[in-house]
């Protein structure tokens, strides 16, 4: 299961990078613009899928695999779990404005995950984020040489942000209001 979820996280992070690159070259290359439009058409459902899989994965690791979440893991869950419900409602209603409701959770979750991932590699940088329970610097596993639970959470937040905020060229959200 660790390898499978690690591959999902790598796929999510890679997909976010590809989407951002495609959007940046879309004005000059029509296949990239077509790709961004295609992804955008289903982006709310994909964002919900990422949040739901991340939620299910974290529950699997704590409830089935018996990994005890540290304090930072709990805070990351606080940011991810509501996104599954919020994004489902948004997908059903086709509400593109959900990006602004999700943004605080995405920013907080990505910041927490980034810090958590950093202190897993450099425990000396831990500023005492964990007091009770497992240490936030403990690594339950490191798959493929770099994928940890904190990386998986970060990949989920980044993928959701890319799906919600990368819009096709000429889209209303792409134009600036003067």
C-alpha cells in the first residue's frame, strides 16, 4: 500500500507540474491549450478525487496500518478532510468559485506539509511543533527514496490547487479586471 499511495502522490505532483507548464505555453502552442481546456472541463471532479483519495489514504495509514499521526499530520488532516466534502458539492453544482473557499485550506495545508516534509529531512529545524505523541520528525516510511506521508499530503494540496486555479487561456478567471 505504501508503494501504491507513493505512486499516486508522484502522479498527482507530476500532473500539477504538467498542467502548470501546459498553461504557461498554451498561448503559443494549441495542443497545450487543448490539454488545459480538457483538464479544466473535469477539474472539479479531479480535485474532489484527489481530496477523497488523500482522506481515505490517511485514514488507511492510521486506522488500518496503525501509524499514529503526529501533531502536524493532524493539522494537515484538518485542512484536507473538509476539502473532500466541499469539492464534492462544488463538482455537483459546477461551482468554479469554490477555488476561493478552498484557498485558505490549500495554503495552510501546503505550508504545513512543506514544513513537515522539511523537518523529516532536517530534524534540527524542528521548532517544537510536536509536544505530545509521536515526533513530527519521525518518518514511518520513505518510498522511492523521497516519498513520505508529508510529501503525499503536499502533493495532494498542490494537485488540488493546480486543478482549481489553472484555467484555460481566455477564461474569465484568466482575465484581469481593471
